[in-house]
């Protein structure tokens, strides 16, 4: 079978080959498993910042037979910095480093087997849909959108991935942590009885920020400072606290019906986001979950979850009051999430985490919307909402550098 200069067969050739293998496996089911196990999996990277670069390292640590074949980012210097950090494990030819807003399309033209999506989450729905259309498996960082419209687009693309038997793994790495998996398995088996309530926290010091440089346009500044701008990150209740909310959804096996939240801004230097949120989620059967997240220096910190049952309590990260500390081998979950994706691809046993991460993202968007507006927000309202978080429609000049901050009671739901 013919191959190109990078040693890949065309997508059409691969599909034809896969069809031949599928026919053979009706009589010899071990054949496909062995054939796929020998294939070098080609990886594309879209979003070459710290998390994307780290994800490539995680993939290489997860499997010795993978190869980065293309990468992209909005800005050339970020691509070159990423390539420099990765050169000890892979030397990527400059021809396969693509800068600019359309760089992701050029990555997909290289026909990667799976793609790492690690841009600011505002771009995730567009990039994810393109990957599924191209027939690529996906590892996508959380969160998967910044607004309800984007979240529902991800859900729709996730269903298309299922129809195409494509695997999708999300960066909610606690779901790939052996200690979380074992602890939550025991909670589900009744170790603390019926769950009555829960709490979750991501309280930490101030996050990083970038002050505007003279040669940066407004848009470039926002992209380089993306974790501080709601249209790019979703605010930190969405971008970061999703980890803890996702654990609660996992424990309870469902998502909340409504939320009432509050928050505010006191210390942030750039951007238009809040410094802290406090949320009261109501789940089915009247279960309440108290959620906190904060990014302010000099305060008491906690990144954890707590579950109360009628027979005990638990920290899903490894402790159950009726049992004690959960002791299991616990390799890096950030490596394990790639290992599980790669195993699913090689064994042709698709896994698809799209719905879980989309629901957890939307839960956090609910909390943000409630805090911004000062109003109770329901799941059903979010599933019908036409809210799109767009780039601010006002100019930030040296004379007008203060972003507009949402004011409860004045913002739309």
C-alpha cells in the first residue's frame, strides 16, 4: 500500500484497509487488535501553550508508539516555544508547524489519528466539530465551551463521534485517577449509605495574568491573557472549578436541576472576570451541593470534594470514613487519560466522554450566569438559552483600560 513522505497512508486507504480488517475479524477477532496495536498513532496538536505541550508529553509517556505530526497555535512564537520544549522527545519539522486562526485546518490536513485540543475553550466547539468531521479521535481539554450554545454544539458533535465510532476523552483527569475511581466505586456500592449532600472547592491564590504590551493589538493581548477574559475562558468557575463539579456529578450520577450563586471581583488585575464564586446547586431528590471557587492570595485554600451519606462521609480523592484511606496504585491521571484513549483506539472499543464533560461545563456556566445576574438559573433554561459569550464590543485603549464587570441585578440571564 502506498504511503506519503511522512509514512502515512491516505484516509481513503486507511478506511479501505479497516473495512478489510473488519471483514476478517468476523472469523478471527484477535486479528484487528494485533494490527492496530502495531500502528504508530499520529497526533495533531491544536493549541501549543503550556497545557497543549504538556498533553503531548503525557501522550508520549502513555505509549511508546505515538508520533506528533503537526501542531498549530494563533501565534508563531508560542509554536516555536512549544517545539523547543518538546524537542527532547520529538523533532517536528517546521513545515508542520502552523500559525494563525486557520492553523487547525492545516493540522487536520495531515490526517492525525487523534488530535489534542488545548486552545482557549471558546474555540473548542468549532475545533471539535472539525475533528469529528475529519474522522479523527479527540483528546479535548476542559471546559469544552464558554456558553450554552457552544456546549450544545459539543453535545451534538459528540453524538456524531459515537456514530463514527470515534473515541473522545476529556481533560477531566480525575475520571482517570485510580484512587478517585476506586473511592467512587465504593461510594456507589454503598460505603457511606445514601448520599445526602456534598461540597466541592477550588480555592487558591491569584492566577497568572499578562499586562498589555505596546506592540500587541487588543485581541492579541486578550488571547495571551486568556484565562482572565470570560469570552475566552468562561471565567474560572467554568475553566477550573469544572474539575470539582464534575466529580460531584460523577458521584451523584446526574446533574443539578438549578443553582443560586453569588460572586464578585476585588483583586483581579486584568480581564472582566470575578475573583470568587459561591454556589448552591440543587440536584434531584432535593440534594444540595455547596460549591466554592476563589483566586485570591493570602486566603485559606482547598481543592477538594466532600460527600455526606447517612452512614458516613467521604473525600472522593481517597478517603471513606467507614473504611479509611483508599490505597491503590495511582499513576499520573494526566498520563492515564491518554493511555485510556490510546487503548480504546488500538482495540477498536470506542470510549466517549463528551456528554459528561459537556454537562459539567454547563453546570458551571449555570453558576456563572446565576452569579452574574443574581438570579436562580435552571438546567432547562440553560438548555434553551441562546446566550453566546462574544468578544467585548468596546475598545480597550490606553485611556480606557478597565473592562466592564457583570453587575448582579443588571445582567441578562
